C-alpha cells in the first residue's frame, strides 16, 4: 500500500506522469499527448502518441495504453481502471474506453476541435451506450495545454 502526505493530490500525480509521456512523444516529433492507466493505486500502462512513428492513425496514447492495461490485467475489461490523459480524448479513443468499461477519464486540456468528453461530443456519458464513464476535466490543464500549443506553434 502506498501512503502519501496529507494534501497530496493523486490526480495531479498521475497527470504529471502522463505529462512525462507527452514529453517523450514530443522528443520523437509526435503530437505531445501522454496517457497512463491506474488500477488499485498502481500505474499499469504508460503510453504516448506514436501515429507518425508507426504510420498508424489509431496509435493514439489512449489506444496504446488500453492495450497495455488489458494485457497487464489479462482481461478485455478495464473495470476499476482510470485513465489520465493530457488532452481530452477524441471519439475513437473514448469509444474504445467505453468498450473497455473503464471507470474514469481524467484529462488535462480540453480539445475544442475533437474532444469527445464534452467539448464537441460526450460519448463518455451517452445515454445511448451501455456504459458511462466518470469524467474529471482540467487536471494540470495549464501545463497540458502549454505543451501541445508550443508544439504546434513550433511547427508553423
């Protein structure tokens, strides 16, 4: 069991780990998005975007983390798991998270163009689907927004 000091914010800790993954993506000239999945207080998956590296439009940080977590648990269901991702997941990623039955999505920066946790769509909490995911937006939002905006400014 892990013990933390009073006032320790576990969401911020996990998001800081996701930010480390985003920085790793940036170092590989990938869009700097990072994700981690936690289960019972332990990080069981760490991933970052690899779309360019793998020449695969589905190689988002969340998708890679889902595969790692399912492998770790030996199960297609991610019951009790939480994902921490630096930017609001897109519809593809949220759809996969719904299918995996993840418990919660915690993200940093909103994505006003493709976000599927409330910005453009809210697939995570759709009444039409058979699973709803709790959403916690805005954790370390400034830091998460900054890394992505700096990346795209440098590209222009």
